[in-house]
C-alpha cells in the first residue's frame, strides 16, 4: 500500500521561504508522476505543480511560476517543493499526490490516485 507523508510546513512571514517534502513508500517512486496541490479554507483543492518520473517537464500553475520549484530525488523516494517569495495568498494545506506512469501537465485531482495527509503552510503579512 502506497504511503505519502508530507513535512516542512509552518508559519512564515511574507517574502520568506519554505521547503516541503513528501516521502513516498510502497510504490516504485521512480515510476510515479508526482504533484503538489493546495487547498485554502473555503476553496477547492488546486494544482500547484507536477513533475514527471524522470524529473523533467515540470508544470506550474501561473500564480506560483518563478517562485516555486518542484523537484524529486528518486534515490530517496522524496518529492520536494521549494517555495520562495511567499505571499499571504499562498496560505493553504499542501498535499502531495502520485500516479503511476508518465503524464505531462496533470492538473486535476482526479488524475492522481494516491494522496498524503497534507501539511499546513501559513504566510503572515
């Protein structure tokens, strides 16, 4: 059974940085297309970034382009999200998600079949 465990969330001031991690077990990580999603209070879960199994072709939602970087370490079976220049509107619970196979630019929740429990990111103004 696949397990995804996020970590690295917290409280940070606007303009600051955080790095989220997602440790994956129970599947061959190097075969997974991975994604980060976020859900703010009262809003739907939205895609933030996705990355193919080999680490290429990252996709970013427009609001985070140039500030966030998705990456992965297939040896450590870990997904990362480096978040710089954080804004209050980035406040949300951040989730990692996985799907077996190579897929480009996945954006919908239904495209992923495994999810972590989420980690809270709060950006104060």
